[in-house]
């Protein structure tokens, strides 16, 4: 990574630094997005950038920022510019809006937001073999945030302490991912992914009321319809996961990954199942410009002029 977009201009990473007394560092007062850029036959392209920028600004509004100095178009263009300047064909983008000044009285009002966008090359989030073999998960001892405790529709930095607790516990127990239940004991989501199950050829996923309504989740809903799959939202109990033919998770970082085992119980055949494989294949084509829906959701990244980054 050679360049970071920082408060309106591209700077070397050494210049994109925070003061130790930045309130966001102490209190988690920030919002962010995870976005992917993929190699396509026409060059690098960012997947669902418009939707990610819209959610970033919605998250800022939910957290309480009243006015921001950057428009939707400014942040959209900045993401494209940052990928272009770094010359990556495939990469992960991390825009972050955070409270940089003020806020020591535990309020956003009176503080000043800053914004940065970094990009880096990043391959498989859950490991190289995860797509084919699936991964192992457990139901976490940590409950997912209640929507009246933390705003579950917003990607707020401080929310992710909940995920860190659950994921760290799971990894220390020898699993790859944690499944989190809501306050009523029903399946909510994973630490960084939404979750689906397959039973008798039909797809089911948790209701969107108290989860992060993932952009990848929405993309898979469109792909499921295109594939003629029956998809419904509804409450899912822990034992329904155990009895499922397939369970898979999805997210920008993880993409589409099957769960071969949950709480030491083998799911289906014990490896990625056929419905999950079909959605993996369709999603792979979608993000790489090889699907009928690709043109709707991919933003091409032009090659950066030397003057723009020099």
C-alpha cells in the first residue's frame, strides 16, 4: 500500500496517523465499511461501491453525526481514486469516519470527524481451503448485541468488541468461526458474516430486525432467485442448524463459506454442499464481471495518471 486517502487527499501511509488522544481510539466512536475490488476481464472493479458508501453514511447518521464534510459522491470517488493510486487488481477497501477531535464528554456534538480510506491486498478471510471444505464453528457463549443496546444496522467501530470476544473464544477452543445467538436465544449472525441454512433444497436466513443486513446477504438473495432457489427469512433455532442439510455464511471478507461442523456435530456430508457450491460459483462470477448482474454492481477502476499520485 503506497497511498491512503486522508481527509480529502492522497498521502503516504506515514502521514495518515492518529493522535493518541483521538476520541475514537478510546471510545470506538467511528463507522466503517469493508469493500472488495476484484480482477475482471475489463480490469479491476469495485463490487457494490454505491451501496457500501450509502451504508457508511447511514451508519454515521445512526451513530449521531449530524453533518459531515464529505458527500456520497466525494467518498465514492475517493474509494476509486485510492484503489487506482495503489495499482491493485484485487484488494480490500476500508473507509473509516471517526471522531478525531472533541467527544471527551461522551458526546459526538462539538467534536470533529475525520475520514480515511486504506486499501490492501487480501485473499481468503477464513483460509485457503475454506471454500471447498467448509469450516468448523461453535455457538458462542457471547450473545449478539440487542438492537436497543447497540445499533445493529450500523457498522460502528465499538460494536466489534462483541465480535472480537466471540471470535477469540472460538479460535482458542479450536474452531474457525463463532455463531452468535440473539437475546431470545435464536440464531443471529456470526462475528463478521450473515448465516443461511439449507433444508430440503430450501434456503432460510435469520430475520433482518437485529442483524447487520449484509450487502453480500442481499447479493445472495438475488442470486438465489436467479437460480430458482426458495429463500425465506424467519427465526432459526440452534438445533435447526444441527439438523440442516447445509449451513453457510457470507460477508464481504468471507464471501460464501460452508460450515462443515457446528458444536462438534457434522453438518450434512461434512463438507461444502451442492446449494452452497452453486451460490459460491454464481457469486464468484458476479464479482468478477461474468454474470448478468455484474454490470449493475461493479464500478470500474481506471489506471491512475502518474501526476495524480506523484
